């Protein structure tokens, strides 16, 4: 299973998002020491979920980082994320 698929699967199972975008941006870092050949090291996420209701931005990021701790300890070097509730996404 690809890293992207693993991220998508874990976030879908844990957060039941209304919207989830997982973008591999590794190609933007090609040639950098932290960018291994083959990609799947730099990702950008957009997650819209009721699970973020009442959580601060930092708490939301900690939640996502905890869910993806395996990936962050291994192949993922950088993870940018935008986390929103459905009401925030609609505004």
C-alpha cells in the first residue's frame, strides 16, 4: 500500500471526514536532502470533519499527527494540513 493510501485510509477510519484531500507534494522538493527518490515524503492535507468540533488548531494537528505517527516516524518528512469543521469549510 502506498503512503498516500495509508494516510487516506487511517484518516477516513478515524475522522469520518466530509472532505479529505491527500496531495503528494514530494516532487516540489526533488533534489533536497530530505526528499528520497520515489517521492511520498511530503504531503499536504485538507480535512473537513465533525471530529474537529471544539478543538483548537493545535489540538487538531496533534490529533492528525497521532493518527499518522507511523508514517511520520518513517517515510513522511513533511506534513502540511488544513483542518476544518464543516461549518468552517462552508464559511
